[in-house]
């Protein structure tokens, strides 16, 4: 793990065939200075990890469509099949997480959650 940011050879090849030097490209791998992600944990396992692109602004719509909906529609049924009613979600109190649109979605899907005032 000490080779981050190094120069790498990048190429596409077919299995078992040598790569001609003309098809090899040198490039320096760059890593972002900061990474934002969202994930959940429970007694029955973890949700997927959702990485937020560095160019994205996390507003209510982004949070709802890219974080909340995948957790509610994919991860909860996977972790709690036939027992989704046992799940209670909690997010921190960032303004984009506590909008009426997010709470409305939770209510429409009958998802229990700990709200900002709770």
C-alpha cells in the first residue's frame, strides 16, 4: 500500500498474448484528497458502500436517489428478508438528510427512522 500515486503501465491485452510497447501507456494514478461515502451496519451484516463522486454536491435529491433508495430497496430486503418492519434507520442531522422529501419517502415505504427531533 505504499505505492500510491506511482506511475503505472496501462494497457489492454488478450489472454496469453504479449503486449507490444506501442500499446502501453504510462500514467500517474491520482487519488482524491478526500472521499465521502455512506454505508450501514447491523447485526445481520453491512449494506453496500456508496461512494459520492468528488464533483457531486450532496443535496436532498442526491441523498434520496443515491443513498436512501438503494439502502431501502436493495439492502434492507437482503439483510432482513420478510422482516423489513424490524429495521429502524438513523442518519446524522445534516440538512440534506432531514428534508421533508426524505421523510416523505420513508413514510411512503413504511420505513421506521429516527428523525431530527427524536
